[in-house]
């Protein structure tokens, strides 16, 4: 689909904001403590003041009331602009989809109002050995009178250390099939009995191991119905995949644009390297891949706005898989096209490579996405 004039204007406003607030490496270093802190609350508050956060969420709970296409425009442009802390926002946005479908009014209002205000929410699903197989979750959430008692470990939990709540998947009943007996709980991160430890990665702190030891939350923390956690999660996956696809398209565009800018000003053998056919054709291939994938992503986003979200498992899997792989390829190709400069921190491409490597893994690995697609074809 083609973006209309209003959405193009929205995209330009986001682009201008990103250029003004953190368009240089020096600005980004100042906001991220030299790339050691992933989330900048000041930037999120400024975006909140502009009305950009939660643009697609229902007005009745404090959101912007626009469509998911508008959300994709925001996510794409903000990621293209290297926004510090955008992962924190998109993680909360993903969590909000489950709360909106299954939570009660108090949970919906709390989560959406937090997100719109620039506060952070997390999701705690994966465990050691159960990354792609969530049905094998072992963390216990046992009913004890008017409370649930949680014991176990979650891992790779994004932004949990700066979040106000975690949407936690626990096993309440182990007597039946593995996909039964799972329950979702809304757990404040300051609940006694919770310990977090950083999972060190090649990026600034984002991921955490989260340990639960007799952590108690009230029965009112249940999101939806007890024992229905698996079914509830499955209903929200299409939007989660599309969120990942949107920011991957933004990342791919930024890598391509930075490579082109460098190639136009870098001379070799007496002429700009942008005149070399071998390099120009690689750029042409990248541009084509990005354009085709971007068009498909927005077509699926439009289908979500038309109310077809529950029937887009295959299409959202395609969008997530292809967009994340295009973004990774764009960053790696751009690094190669820039030569040594692509590896140097001052040019920014090494950062873009680092941030492009994880998306094909999280939100359901691309191997899982391929299996979802294949199942729909046979």
C-alpha cells in the first residue's frame, strides 16, 4: 500500500525529531552513556508529549485511537532514526496487545496509560531450554488462597530491569498436555521474591535473567482466565510479528541510506566508489529487497486495521521473517560496502549490524516462522 499525505507528514515529523534530538553520534552517546544504556526515558517522555506513543491503542484506555498502519509508520521511522529506547516501547506495545484482548479494565488502563506516558512494560515468557517451545514452561504459579506464588526462572527478558510490570507465563497445572494449565500473570517488578541479573550481550543492557522465589501476587493479577495462557498468547502473535517487521524495515532503510551516503563521498581510483558497477548493483539489490518487503509489511498492517488479525498467522510470519532477514543483510552488506569505515564506531554501521542480528531470533525464531508458513501450505 501507499502511505497517504497525512501519514507521510507524520513520518517526516518523526524524521525531523530524530535528526534534531539524536542525529549525531555525539548526541546518541550522551543519551546512552556511550552506548552502555539502551533506554533513554527523556526521549520517551518527549515522544509521549508529542502524542506518538500508543498511537494505535484505544482512546478509551488512553491511547491515540489510530490504526496499526500509523503505528508501523511511527515504529519504522523511529527505528530508522536510531531512537534510544525504542525496544522498550515496542516490548510494552507487544504486551499491551495481550492485555487489551484478555485483561480486565484496570489492567488495560494501567498498561496503556503507562505506555502512552513513556513508562516501560515487559514480557517474561522464555526460560532456559524453552525459548521456542513455550509449551514446555516450568516456572510455577500456584494458587494459594487469594494469591499466586511464583517460583522459577525466566531468561532473555527484555527491559525487565526498567519495567514497571512483567507479563509472566507460569505453569499452574502440570497434569495435562503441555499447552494446558498455563496462566498469564501481571506481576509488578518490585514484588518481593524477584531478582534480576543482566544477560551480557554485544549491545547495551537489554536482556535479563529473572528469578522468582516465593513471589506472591494477588489473584487479581491473572490476565484473562486461569489455565488459558497458551491460547491467549497465540491470539496476539500476529501483531507482535508485525511490530518486529516494522522496526526491521526502518533499520534496513537506515543501513542502505548510510551506505549510499558514504559511497558518494568516498573516492577510490580517482572517482567515488558509488560509480563502481559491482557496488552499485549490490545497492540496487538491497533497495529492491527493502522496497518489496516494506510494501508487504504495510499490506499486512492494513489487513490488521480491517479486522483480519486472527487470520494473518501466515502473512505476519512471512513479514517478520523476511523483514528481519532483509535488515540483517542490509547491515552486513552496508558494512562491506563501507570497507573499514563500516567497522569503525564513528560511522555508526557497526552499531546497526549489532542491532540487526537479534531480531531474526526473538519474537519466535525465523525457523519457527518458516514452519508456521509451511504448515499453512501443506
